[in-house]
């Protein structure tokens, strides 16, 4: 990846994409194919890095996450997109665009921003759990259910959705154990549902996870009992990576599912447009439960909306410049209304150094 250094002139792009995951690269690819100048700033912290493969992505089923991103970066570069390794420190309004400063002091400018920074999974505070995250400690049945089919699966209850989780994972295996842990006691109807599906319920708090040869061996209860399980399901709190967005006037808000708050997100409309003009968001930063294929699709939608917005702005500017040129007799004296020289002046006024061919 290239780098942006403080000593370099601040390059201006049509679009700067902050985040180099599936959503960001998909958006950058579409923008590059639309002949937009685009820069992707990537901190290199993909959420799905611990996973063995990307799933439910038609045509790419089982592809290692790193391989998918490497392919995507190559495709973005094929259409003129640039990718820089770094972390954004601040992003602020700057005239009719934005100024983005990286943590190493380098800075670039953009007419539009696409935020694809993703989210952070905040895991339950149980010793031994974080080390197995993405391998034997899981959260999404559609992402990992097939890989642990027919194994003994535990569900760590941390909220009112614990029973729903256990019933859902029963689709992939007959051996499901619900550890109540810190979840509320199930109601009579819920106990009946669990019993009807053959799901065991273990009360008490899980004090630690125990491993053997790098794999999950079981859940140790606070009272000392070890309950063997081969995989453990947890419900992380999903927190959008949005710490640097306050200066833009963007604040994260809570997202609910099944009546409970599951995390925070940057609100955006179906195209990804946020409340701040000129700023779009796509992927997990705005939709916490989106999978990889959905994030890629959201990046494409946002890119199309951004390109349409830029096209409308450039058309308005071109019309205003053309009217100004033709109303100023001294400026166009000696030229017909549609002469090459008049049109060149209009192009220079609208696009400046971004004219095609320069």
C-alpha cells in the first residue's frame, strides 16, 4: 500500500473511502469504474480476520477473508483507485468538501466521504473466551453454523435473546446447552419450547472457558463443574467504529433487535446517505448485523448514490459557468456560443485540474 506523508501536497479526490473491508472496496471499485478519483484509507483491522472463511457469498463461498480483500484491492487498483495504509485521526468540513487527517500527520481532501469503518465486537468478560473468538467461540449461525454442525454447542446467556439463540442453533445440531449465566430466567412457555427441542438448560454463572490443544474443551461453572462443549455461542455488543466522526457532526445511535439494544451505529438511509451532506456510510458501521455479501452490496449502492450526487453538482456548476461565460460579452468576445474555446473555458471553470486527460 502507498502512504500519505505530511510533507506531501494534500491531494484532492472525488471520494475518500474510510475503511478497506468489503463495503469500502466494493464502493471504491464502483467509483473507479465510474471514472472517479478515489482513495481508500485502510487501518488493516478486518472484523472477520479470525474466521476461516467467508460464507454465504455466492461464488466466493469459503474464501479466506484475507484472500477476498487482497483480490478486492487488486480490482480497485485496476480502475485507478488508490489505497493507503493508515488510520484516520480527524475528518472535518473544509469549504465545499472535507479534509481528512491521518494519525501520522498526512492529510488529503475529498469532495465526498464514504464511511466503511465497520464495528468492534465487545465480548463477554469470561476468561478464555476472547482467545477462541472466531474459531470455537461464535455468534452468527449463518456464518458458522455449518462448520459446527452435529457438535456439542453451548449458548452463553447474556440477555433476553438467549432462548431465541438456543432455539436457532438447534437447527444445526441436536446437542445444544443453554448456560443461563447472566440472562434472565426463562418463562414457563420458553422452558416448554426448550424442552420440546431437547435443549439442556444450565443455571449458574460461567467463570471461564477451558481449552485443550488450542480448542474449546468446555465451560467451567462458578460452582466448579466443567460442562463439555465444542463450540460456544455468544452475543457481543456491536460498537460502530466512529470515534473520529464527532467533528463532522455524526453521532452513533443505538440499534435494537428483538426488543433489546445490540449496539451502536451511524444512522443512514437505504442509499447510505447520512445526516451530514456529502457523507455516506455502508456496511457494519451503519448496519450492525450485515454479512460480508450484504456489506459489499451496500458499498455499491452508496457508490452509485455518491456518483449521482457528484454528477448533479457538476451539472449545476457547468450550467452556471456556461451562463456566466455567455452573458459576459468581454469574456467570450470573438467566440461563437459553442466554439471549442468557449467550451474549454467552461470545462476549466467546472473541473479545474480534474479535467479528463490531465
